[in-house]
C-alpha cells in the first residue's frame, strides 16, 4: 500500500501540478490543515483548536480549510467562520486530499502522532501522502508541533523523504527530534516546540466541582482519575475483504479494523483486571473517589469494561459528552491521575496533578521524563505485575503530592515559552513565502 500511495502522489503531482491554484500578492493565503479531527478525541480537539487560533493570529491573510474524519462531530467543537472551514474527507482520502490541495497555497500537518505508526500505518500514510503531494505541487509544507516514533523500513524511507522537504519542521519534544534525526535519518532543520494544548482555557473550577459532586463524588475525599484505553487492539489496519463481506467485529470505521496481535485479547483481560483491582484498592486505602476518563470515543467501551468489575466508581467522563475545556477542568480537580492517554497528562498539568503513566508508546514517557517523573512513576504496558506497581507508586505519590504538584507547576512556564515558538516560526514562514 505504501508504494501505491507514493506512486499516486508522484503521478498526481506530475499530472495535476499545471492545474493547481497559484497564489498572487494581495490574495488570501489558502491553507489546508490536515489532522485527526472528528474522532471525538479530546487531545486532538484541544491541540487542534489552540493551533488554529495561533495560525489565524499569525497572519490576517490566512484562510484555513481543515480536514475532518467526521465533519458533524468536529463541528461540535470547531466552529466555522469566514476564515475557517471544515471539510469532510473520505476514509480512503486519496482523491479528497487531491481536490483540496488543488485549491490550496500551503499545507500544515497538525496531528501529534504524525511520524508514527503504532496506532495505524493508515494514519501515517494519510499524513505522508498529503505532504508528499503538496510538495510535488510546489506548496510550502509545515508540521505544527508533531511527534515521531519507530517506523518499518518502507515507511521510514517515505517519512525521511517527506520530512527532508518540509519547509518548517516543528516537533513537540526533543525526543521526537532525536527520532527523526537518529532513527529515521532526517537531515532537515528541526525546531523543538511543544504541544499546543497547553494554552487551552478550561471550564471553571466551580463547574468541575459541581459536576464531580453531581456524579457522586464526595468533595471531602481525594479524587483519583483513571484515563484508560484499550492498549492491545492496535494497530488499525485496512481490510477491503472484511469490509466488502460486511464484517462488523473490531471495525474502527469504513475499511479500517482493529487488530489483536500476540495474544492481545488475553492481555487485555489481564490489564482490565489489574486496573479494576487497583481502583477498588485505592478507593479503600485512601477513602477516595475514583472516576474514569474516556479521552476518545473509542475509550468509553474499555472504561466501562473496567467499571463493571469495580464497585469503586460510577463516574465516567467521556469525549462524546464533554468537550476539551470541560475535560481539562475535571482533570485539574483530581488528587491523582493514572493515565494511558498522553493528553490527559498534558491537560492535567496546568493543575499540577500528580500522575502515573501507564502507556504503550513513548509520548507519555517523554513528557514525564522532561518533568522528572518517569523514573519513579511510569509503567510500560508490557511490564509484569502492573497491579502491584500501581499500588506501590500510588502510595508513594499520595505521600509526595505537594512536592510533585509544585514540580509540575514549575514546568509550565517552560512549556508555554516553547509553545510560543510555533506561532513565531509559522508567522516568519508566511512572511517569507507569501510576501506582502
């Protein structure tokens, strides 16, 4: 598939380049932003909306069209106006992106998981195809605070080619820069910024407290949050055969299906048992409220699976019913957070919430390492004895809450300073490529 998509980018770039729109001084700058919108993913919602604000503020001439996997869902939180339009794309994306690029002056990749394939090769192909085709059209291309991870050889070759031709390559961590340079072999200049979600303005603390109380939390007790997801049904893969034959089991959407490699279903059951036992234990041990967060639409089912096995919680905050501002406010009222989701960590940091990371890729580990928490409070999902590790870490974390809270709060100005580089460098590029 990767070779077919590369060929299509090459062929369409060669054939359609004479027909693409040409920008002229005095005209608006038509910018196509490609991301993961419309999946009811709290993190994508938060980082995308904040990035859009920054980009629009960078130059009054900018007119943005942003892609959506589900336009109606995305309009729930991204509001259209004269400078911002949301466009539905087909799940096979090839012709949708071609049509949009023919009328664009530049392209921005906005999704954090950009140069990564652990969730799905298809997502990586989507971003690389979009950027490759834009580059072959001669359009400026930008990555706006993205991440990088290990890639299989065929994807690595494509990722390197695209990254080396990006006009403004911004990663959200130094570790991501290191992966691009040392693992993928990128020679292009790379600017380290950070995730754009740090500037989201949360709903009020009083609203969050009222909502927690409404769902049964005793405000006199500590509240422990668990942002859980299914850790074992990745990657999502395309399967035309399963789609044509009408198979629904493990269907993500359209032609894409979840997989369960290497005994994933059994590992999943064991993980859910461990998390449920931990939830019951911490509720007893610390007389705590326990609440769950489904940071993406897909997470609601796994969270409910765990909640059925525990008598510690009936409270679930899910992205279908709470927007990013509300989820941020709720996360910041926690006494402690156990998270499988990167953006639950990022959004909670503004409240200095002590955190344990339980993750299946490098993003949570990277940011916890930056704050100095990885060594003591990070667990890989592949480790043994997760239930006991969660209990031991929680005991230590609850005793060090004030120290850890202060350490996280002290890190926020650095992240805000790094994040301001996104808009600064983006504005500079616009001035160079689209002079007044």
